[in-house]
C-alpha cells in the first residue's frame, strides 16, 4: 500500500464455512477511508472458494484483484475482478459494511 495511507483497523470473521480477514486503510491526511484489503475463502464444503485477495475501494466501491510482490514487499492492484463469484462479492461487501460500522462506533468512543 502507498505511504499515503495507513492501516487503522483489522478484523477476522467466519460465517458457517466462509472465512475472511480484512484491514482498513485510510488517508494519513484527513482520515478519509481509502479502502479495505481483504482475503476470503471457504473451508470444508461448498461454495469451494480458494483464497483470493481483493482491494475494496470505498470511493469507487469496486473489488479489485490484489497480488503480493514478494521482491518489494508491496501489494499490486490488478484491475477490477470481473470474474468474482457474485456470492463472494456480496459476502465481502456485507462483511466490510458491518466492520466499518463497528470501527466508526469504536472511533466515536475515543476521547
């Protein structure tokens, strides 16, 4: 991720056999939400999702493919994921929406 954003929140969850982790990145200036780096997969049965990383841009609300560059330690966006399973996209968006609500509630309680 760019030096212009920083990770401010991290979550993991499971729902039945679906799994996901995510990290919220925001702008260093103004705390505007930048997006979520997420990885989602399924275990022990249908829908048989393999782990796949995505960047969910909060500005554009698009799911983009993400690849790790092990040489530089950076993550590279590889365009919109036009092949994402509709159920996975729905799962990611619903989960991120819940996590953002929790994050905002936690932030509102800070002095």
